[in-house]
C-alpha cells in the first residue's frame, strides 16, 4: 500500500510518501480501507517529537479516520466487508477499572491512532473491533473523518468536565480550529451564549455562522477587556482553551466568580503564572481535559446524524501532499478541519 511515514522526528521534510506493508489483522481486529483522514495538531507534535513518547519508526500519523471495511477478523460480528465506518480515535484496554467506568482516556494503556500505533496517513489501517463504528446517517467519508477527535474532545470538556448549563457564557479560544469550531456548536447545543475568539474577522464571521453570539478579534482587541464588556463586567462562566501560555492571563482574568477554566492543549506553550489569591478568592476552578470515552463519541454521533452538530471542513489534499496539508495547518490560515485522501 501507499502511506506517508516518518523515519525520524523533524520538519515537513521527514514526511515520506512511499510503499509500506499492508497491515495484517488478528481475529478481533478490522482492516479499514481509508477514504479520508483529518489532520490534528497532534500530528505536528508527533512529527516534531514529544518528550517521553518513544515512537517506533517508520511511523504513520493520523488520528481521525473514515473508510470501508476491507476485512473483518473471524471474531468480529458487528461489521462486515464493505461497511462504511469511522474509527473512535482513542484505544484503551477495555478491561481495567477506568475502561469499565467509561473513562477510556484514564486507562493506563491508552493511546490514539497515529501516536503509539499507526494511523490514517495510509491506504489501509488496522483497528481493534471495538473502535470501529458505523458512519451515521448520510454523512460523507469527509464529514465522518472530520468529527471524532475534535467533537469528542469538545464534548468531554464542556459536558463531562465542566457541565455547561443553559444561559451560561462560554468563551471559546481559537474558534477557527477544528476543536474550536466543534466547541461553538456543542456550547450552543447546551443552551449557552458563546463568545468566539479568533485572529481575523473572516474567521469570526464563520464562527457566527456556526452559532457564536459575540466575537473578539484578539489581533486588535483585548480578550479580557472585551469579555468583561460583553458580560457587563461579570466575566464568563466557562473558558474553553487549547492554546495555553499566549492567552492564559487574558483567559483567567475573563472568568467570573465561580468561573471554570477548561483546557485540552497548549499549542503556544504550557508554562504559566497562576495567581492563587485570584483563584481561591474568586472561587474559580481549573480543569484539565484529555480526549473522552467511546460512549461520549456515540452520543456526539447521534447529534451529528440529526444534523444538530456538523463537521466543518476547510480543505482537502491528496495523501501524497501530506506535507502541504501540514504546512497549511502550521500557517493557521484555515477554519475547521483539513483532510487527506489516499
């Protein structure tokens, strides 16, 4: 098969479009012919190298995958050859206490496609049968690939971790990203007022089309000052962040008393200064969030199938042009998901 693999960590130049062995499956696995694979910032981190994550080379990136079943293991009964499927991105053991509770990402052996196992930058990928889900409704392969990681992450953050309630104010940082565009929709589904933050008016216009009620252009406006203005100096109930250090101070100062700050990433760095007096004095709360469980993804897919939530796609590239696709992601000149097609 053809695949894009890395043989070492580095820049765009380490992405090689080349021949690779087709995966062989076990009795409880499924071989999927990839039709679409969506990019995530995780791909860039894996390409560059993450301290403590020891990857076996050559390695195939890509966490968000849709396609058709090429072969099902002899013990697999819920899908068959030719079925249209998407893959739940997180892989857990399914046997530990965390897995039994539905807390997949707390499993000690938890990983994600494209991290410690090969992912979707290829014509074929193998998957545990428990990760293979039917594509709901009339979703295209492209829409199906654009959903799992970002919507699962946003759902886990806003529903499971901080429990957004109707009427609350939610500040969404990086609203032009895949997870940001998902967060706008999930927060609106929950009945919140959404304040979207991005670095261009074009992105903010698209954020409004997804349901954002108010917008802040961080390139020319203070996030904290605008959040205070919009909320009549009360502050926001929830900050949804995945950027980190570059926006930390503004985000923290935007929080209301009893406000909750939830983060799933640090694309601008993870070292921040915390004023503990402002934390306890205003009774604010900080939440870390990482991926989510398969049960949460199933719930998300119900809303996707009903078109209450929708995949947001920016652009598509042939698999051989994976470097160009990652370059576009690095440029931040996109809104929604970037896709690869084998």
